[in-house]
């Protein structure tokens, strides 16, 4: 008497309906995940940086040269006490006092945590209370120099407590 040990009969057969169910279920999961990701991408960040990139590009070089002539350098520090410190210095390393300056703290991927900062001048730096969690952030500075030169600068940084 010989026994075939390579084949085990479980009593269940793979039918066309089973294959169809596996196929439909697998592709259903893939399509569902893709729809969720597309919805999340559209609802969390519009991707809009400027209203009209063409109009903005027409004066870009002139604005860039004027801003570079200012020689300003900006840096951010977050010591961990809920305060953001912005240092804005000229080419000689002296603190700059612009005619106007606004700061918007954002996440690069969504707008839920955007914060317009109330900047206060302290010892040559700008200080503002800020709620900064762990991760990637962008500080968008806009303003103008005392001579009327437009100033725009983005500082992207990572913060971890």
C-alpha cells in the first residue's frame, strides 16, 4: 500500500468565485486607499503659494536684487519655553529695525496650525509667544525696509522638544 504524502486534501477547492473575490477585494483595498490619500491631499493643503505665479514672476528678479542689496540675514531659535526668537541682522551683523515686519508660522503641509506671531523687539531681536510642536515648520517673514524695499523670506526648520 502506498501513500502519497505530498498532497493533502482539505476538502476545500479553489473555485472561480474565490479567485474573483480575492481579485475584487485586493483591488478594492488599493482603490479605497488611493481615494483616501487623494481626499487627504486635497483637503489639508491647497498647494497655493501665490495668487498668480505669472504676475509674481514679472518682477521677481528686481525684487530679489533689491532684497539681496539689503544684506539681511534671518535666523530662528526656539529655546523651549514657548517663545520664538527671530534674529534679523544686516551684513555687518547689526540688528535690523525694519519699517514693518510680519511673521507667519506654518507647517509646510497643512494650515491647521498656522499662527500669526505678535513680534516684540527685545535686545535687538524679535520675540513672540508661539505654540511649536515637534516636526517641520516654516516661518514666513514679510515686510519692508525703512527705504521701502520689500522683504520676503522663508525659514524652514525642524523643532523637537
